[in-house]
C-alpha cells in the first residue's frame, strides 16, 4: 500500500483541434475520464486545465500570452505532483509534462493499470 499520490493527467487538450471549442471540450472530457479510476485507486487526480482555465479567464489577452499560462501552470503543478499519467495522443504540452516529471524522478504511467493502489 502506498500513500495517496497527486497524479497529473497529461494528454491532448488543444492539439489537433484547430481551436474548435467542441473538439477541445472532447479532449478535456477524455482527460477527465481518467480522473474517476485514479480516485478509485485512492489517489488525487489533477488536470492542468482545471487550474489554468480559471486563471486565463481573469487575465487580459496580453497577460495570457499564447498558451504560456497553460504550460506555466502545468510546470508549477508538477512541483507538487507525485506522478504523471500520460494519455495517448499527440501533445507537445503533455510531452513537456513527461519530460519535467522524468527530470524530477517522478513515475510516468502510460495506462491506468500501471498505477498502484494507495
């Protein structure tokens, strides 16, 4: 039995959407689908967009930059996370999350089945 982990769920959010809000929402829903199983394993799921989107709504466009808030939020979150679940799909942001996790020596899981129960 391990202690409960804070697990960042990383995968496509804007990738492959051409900015289409419906496709972005579908990507977020796919990320969120992993949150229930992670919770049932005894851990705390985290998605960077859950934190970044409210921040973006409070910044003007000059402050928000072009995706900088999303990447910076994930980078800051990874200072607190214990692991990353990398979901399939092309995503430079998710790839960067994995890179940071590996630099910090955090486990990177590729499937829910790899995550140990708490």
